[in-house]
C-alpha cells in the first residue's frame, strides 16, 4: 500500500532510485517531523483506461521521453503508488520526469532549505498542510485559472497557489459484528466517554492523524485539543503504528473501532475479500470527518515552469483522476469520475468547514503530542 507517513523522526534522505536515473538526496540537519513510510497496497484496478484523454495531452502522444522537455518532481506520494501514473504522463506529453520520492514533510523542508536554489519544479504533496507551509513562505507560483476551476474551492488554495489532486476523509472504522451504527458516537470528541474505554484504535505518529489534530487545534483551540488527547489516553485508546494495522485489527474483531482514513477499508477488502467492517462518517460537520487532500504546486523558482504546469494539469485530467479513484479508492476532484463501488459520495461527507491552508502548523501539533506523551 502507499507509503502513508506514520512516524516522527529527524529527517535525512535515503537515496531514491527513479525509474530512469538516480537523484541524489541530501540532509542538512533540519529537524522536521514527518512519518515513516508504508508501502502502497495495489489491488484495485491494475490498468485504468479513462473515458477521455488528458487535457495536457500532446497531439504527438507517444513521443520519445524528453522530447518535450524535462520536469523535476518532488513527490511525497510514494513511488509504489504513482510511478505508473507518472510514466503515463511521460508517454502522453513527451516530457521527461525526474522524480525525487520521500516523505511529504521532509520534502517540504528540503525545499525550504534549498530556497531559490531548489531544483524542484513541482511539489506533489500527500497533505494540504505542507502545501500551505510553502505558500506561507512565498515559494509557490500561481496556477492557471482553467486548472484551478476544475476543483471545488474547498480543495484548492484560496490564493490559487496549489490544488488538490485527490481527497480523503477521516472516519471511524467499526466492526459490524460488534457494533450497530446507532451505537456509534455523534462526535469524535465523544470517544473520551468511559463507554469507549479500550475500544478505539489510533495512530498518533501518523501524518493524517496529526493533520486531524492540527485541524482540531485550529477549529476548537489548543485547550480543547489537549483535553481530548489527554482524555483519549486516560480512556486507554489502543496505539498502532499505522492506519492499515488499525483496520486489520478491527476486521479481526480485536477491537470494535478505530480512527483512520476512509480508503483503508477498500484496500484490505481488495486484498482479503469482504470483511465485517464499515466506515462511519461523523455527522453534522464534525471534525472527525475532516476531508484533506493530496495535491500539487509549481515552485516559483521552477526552471521548467511550462512542463511543471503540464504535470499539474495532467493530475486533474480524467486519466489521473480515474487512476486515483480506482487504484487507491480516494475521492477524485473533477466532475464525472466514478468512485470505487460503495464509497459514500464526497458531497455527502459533512466534514468541518476549514481552509486547508491553515493546517500548516504541524510543529505546534507535534509539540502538543510530545507534551501529552504520544510521540
């Protein structure tokens, strides 16, 4: 499965072998929290043939790689997940893509460290917070209006500096043999009730969980976030390293519920067949159903800006959007792309109203998680 960030560490890059060449990575000693990476589960559609071609497509699709120029992509999305998609981009446009794979937070920190000397043309992030952090440092170039307008305003930069490429929702996964939907709480904040003692799983070092805590801090304040975390600890919430482990434990009946992202249910069922599990979306705009994005931005210092914008354009094409919908069970962000069967429509997910750019303060979240003893 995709290498979804799930542990805290001081960053230093391993060398990542691109499909076509080795791009050396360096570490400068900047301490940034990110997450260790989990391999992406395959098993949805092996090959996706969408109904129409990419808007970025060259009339000479199939040109030799590099004949339409080069682009350097810093990708926080794992090679196991997106390498095939980037290959398709190369074949479609003739653009030669050099990809540096790594942890989303680490790559954002690398760009910040490199500044105007960064070789990156495009930043492909697993998380809106990292995109917001680069936007706050004035490192991103505006995207074209026709690209931005394909995506609902909730899932792109209000300043036009980045756009979502796919979306995911936080959910409470539960074992349907152990619980009825009517027994589930109205809010994620209610999980501190003693009735849930020892009955919930979470992954505090996971990037998606940390983004949720950041949203909790933004929307409800530092005191509420601290109180909830301390209440969950006191309620003996069961800690896991990653979301996949949570869903597997719930499916096995080892505990009745867990806080995770929506697509893990589809991943485990694609591998192992039907399981006695379901996703519960908290109602009424509850923060427990936060919708976040994976997205992309073009660096202001991009040496290959035309090719960089072509890549962002491609991510919002039917080719790429169908890939995300079927390969990873994520939500596509352009119209008329079918999702994986059984997935609650994004329009029906009543998450909180929040500017995703405001999720940039990961450092404050990590300080809070450290203070309460979770990382």
